[in-house]
């Protein structure tokens, strides 16, 4: 069941929240985490970045993506030990948020990796 959620675009999960719950801090964080246009504090535009900047941000996003993928694997492992109702709730709440965050970081990494290739 976990893979069912991972197959869908992460954006599909956060768009519904954005329209109705944008004032709640937890939902705002989930929306931010899933928005591929959302940059990190201090992050510049990949199109005008130097090679050093592109390498730096590629590394940052690679580290975060590795962590998010580990979190998803850990959730999957823990879910296997839970009752069906518990697994279902986690699939509906936790998994989409973490999957959206991972997808955001994957896309941001792609932007920076492309810039590194362009400058090398």
C-alpha cells in the first residue's frame, strides 16, 4: 500500500490541504514541504549560480533527500508491524507528507545538478 502513495505525484497530496487549511502551522509546513518552487533560506536561483554554489546546494539537497528516503523506509518498516486500521491512517496522513517532501527535495536536487553539469 505504501507504494500506491509513492507512485502519485507528491503535489496531488498537498494541493487539497492548501485550499482549506492554510492557517494551520502543521498544514502550512506540509504544503511548504511539498512545493518544489519553495527554496531554502539563502538558496539562490540555479540559473545564475556559480559552480561552487551549485555544488553546495546539490550536496545539501542530496543529504536531505537521503534522510527523507530513510524516513520513508522506516515508516514502511514500522507499518508492516501495525494493524490494518493503523497502517491505513499512516498511509493517509504521514506517508503523503513525507513523500511530498522527498519529491520536493528530489526536484530541487535536479535543478542544482543540472546547473553543475552546465558549468562543468
